[in-house]
């Protein structure tokens, strides 16, 4: 029989930890802070339950954002291919033309453009930003 006793410390969040979590995650999920919530009137168990429910919603929201970003990146790449087919000839030229049309001529304006395209926070964003800047400055 294995010894299941562990010396690891178990983290038990305080009321303040839970309220801070709700405050931040609610904003992440809904775009606003829950200023109307009366945390002082809620029991520890109510706060904990609400935080767990909010965590599930946050995970669902994160997965949905990942799907949307992947779709936006596919759309962007399809635009690049269409511009190549319309006469750009290569990817660098297509990206330069697209950046020019978007008014993106430096790091911040490229980030703004990618944000508007829905792909600023995707995992490919850094490489794409560097590629666009290289095409612009190329």
C-alpha cells in the first residue's frame, strides 16, 4: 500500500483572494468589473461557489476566443494569398501592400492593424508582426 500522506501545503484562499479573483476574472469574461456586487454580504461558501462557476465560464470564453482567433488568422492568410494571386507576386509584397492599405508603417500601427483583424493575441502574432515589419522596411 502506498503512503498517500503528503507534506505539500494546501492553498486555501482567503475571502480577499476569492474577491480579487472574481473581480479580475469577471472583467476578463465580461469586459467590466462587477462593481454592483456586494461581496461583504456574501458568505465564504457563496463567494467560492461563484468563483468556481466564473472559472468555468472563463475557460469556455478562452476556448471560444482561441477558435475565433484561429478563424481570423485563416481569413488573414486567405487575404494574403488572394493579394498574391491579384499581382503581388510574393508574400512580402502582399504584406507590404496590406500594411500600406491599413496605414500600418511601424510596430504600434502593425499591432493595431492585427488587433483589428482579431489576431493580435494569437500565438503566431509575434512572428507575423516581425514578418510584416520586415516586409515594410525590407
